[in-house]
C-alpha cells in the first residue's frame, strides 16, 4: 500500500488502480479497504479507483487521539479530503457503506467540488428518535459497549477475543445467503488485534459519529441546505441495524437521489451485492462520458 502525507498527525494507507474518471471507495466497521477487493476489479477498466484505510483502520495510523477531533465524521472526512487534494482527485464518484457512507456524505457536504455523485448504503439520515425504540436499541447495544473502558480490557490486543467479536458482526449483520469467509475474518483479526488497533477502530463510536447519538439528536435541514449532490442509495432489505422503513424521510435530507432496494442483502453491500454496487458506480461513469 501507499501512504499519504501527514494530516493532523495521521497518515492514510491507500491503494490506487485503474484509469479513467475517479472513484473513491470508503469501507465500513468492522472492516478495512479489503471490503472492496471483489468490487475494484469490476471498475478498473473504466475508472481510477482509490481505496483508503480510514483513520484507525487497516494500515493507516491509529494514534490515541481525541475522538471528536480525529475520528468523527468530520475528522475522517478531512483526512480523505486531504488525500484527494494531495492526489489531485476531484469530481469523483464517492462511495461507501456503514462508517464509509456517513463519511462520503460528509465529504459531499464539506467539499462539493470534489464529489460528482454519491453511491451509498446506510446509514442515511432520517431515522431520528426511532433509533431509541426497543428493537433498534437492542441491536445497537455495541455502541454503548464501545464507550466503556471494559471493551479495551476484554477485546483490544487479544486476537482470539478480537476474532470472535468480529465474527459475530459479520455473521449477524449479513444477509441470509451470505457465507462468512473465515479467511477474511482471519485477515481482519490480524489487523484489529495489535494493541491499540481495536480501540482506534471504535473511536468513531466515542464521537458524534456514534449512530445512536447522531440519530437521536438529528434535525432535518432547511430545504435550501439539503444535500444537492446526486446520490444513488442502495438500501439492503435484511440489514438488522438499518431497517428499510427508515428510508421514508430521505426527501427531508436529499435534493436529488434514487433509492434502490436490495432484497435478501444484509449490511455488507460491497461483498453481498458486489455486482449491483459496481453497476451503480458504472452508471455514473457512463454519464460522465456522455
């Protein structure tokens, strides 16, 4: 992997391949840039594809730092923006799911000149205080656990515990036909288990990026302030933490979007609906050549 220049004390690791219009792929938790290993080859004949590890993930720096300043949505977005500026990337199709989705939307809001279009899966705004209802609160238990020092005591720096914890989410959040790749879990256990690595990955949940905090305090913007970036939304129908019923308020947040439902697909869109995700990106690439 290559490494960015230092921004706010952190370097990002990234892979870049292909040629053409730029595409940026942002991974989720609990993953890393390899979330897109099957997707990238479907794009490199058409696009210049950038896939970073976010701050605190994979091969990127994992320093102990203020979560809100460094690991929040805006902190992570500033890091990706700095990388795009360094590499001269603009008017990109920026894509993401999970944490990467929120960061993609934040980049489009902060620097619309860098983003031609978004292709994202949840989280999307609009859930509001429904996140506090019993069923949803039970699913989001881990966001509270991640705010306890006990998490570090039990999981951080302990490979067997880290692997078991990772396996739970890849199994529970995925759709009914997805088979967990044990070799993939082994890879993630390797990158999440060094001392401090898992704690860095969950710093997101100790910031305003925490989905429970973000949704519970959510306020719809004024009509003039809704996100104007053209957006393709791929919403998985069997994701246990972001039910498709929460797609009913997208009009309050987006000016120009299309919503595509993904039957039988769970949380991990790039791995569970690889062809669909690639097709949505290629559609925007085709528009740029017309």
